C-alpha cells in the first residue's frame, strides 16, 4: 500500500515483508489469547462459585437467626430423592435471597447436562450439612455447613465453614 504526502513528493509504502510480519504478529497474539481466555473464564467461574457460597452462608444464617435452629428436613427426603432434597433447601431459603441459581456452581457442567436431559426443576451443586434443632449445633463443631459436590475448580471441593470462610478439601467425602 502506498501513502503519499501532498506537496512533498515523498511517498512511502508497505513492503510484502512488513505485511507478512504484521500478519504473523497478529496471528501470534490471537493464538496466545485463546488459552488466556479459558483461564480467565475459569477464574471468573470460581469467583462466582465463592460468591454463591457466601450468599448461602448469609441466607442460612438469616434462617437460623429467625427460627432459632438449622433448617430441618425430614429424613425420608434426604435418602429418597435428590430433587426433593434440593426443593426443600431452595424453597426454605428463598425468603433469604437464595434461589435456584445460587445453589449451582457455574463450573458444574455435568449438572447442567443432567438437568437438561432429565428436565429436573430443583438441583444443586452444594450439599448442606444436616444438624439437629439445637440453636448452637451449627456453630459448635468446626464442621462444614455446605460442601461442593465435586472438584469443579481443580484443587478440591469448596467447603463453607460456620464462620463464613471457605476452605478446600481434596476429598471431603472420603471416597463415598
């Protein structure tokens, strides 16, 4: 491409080599940015997951403060049906700002595929711990309140602790 400055008589042009170098550099930048995009996407999903766990902590803490005990689910629902299990937790905590989306880790791709295949209405990536009706039980032991169902982020499952902190465990279910 030739560029001339009016009145000066001087013209400059891009050579074929300059054009090829430019195309090569753009290709290199595009190639390098694809893996970076995936890394940034994974970090964003993890940040959203941690945000969900903090929101769950606030919601369950609000329930405990209002009712004086941990949300109680009948034991037949715990064993019987996973959809009923999550229906209980989602509907019980909905007044405290926890909806269906809050209970799903954005990195839990298998859960999305399962939900679409089975058309389930209630599902989740986080499993709450069962406690008794004693007001202090959820705080008494340093036992997780909620555990992520899988290693969605590559360094173990997240565990939501009573103080609101989030820890990671490589095998929180000990092979179960």
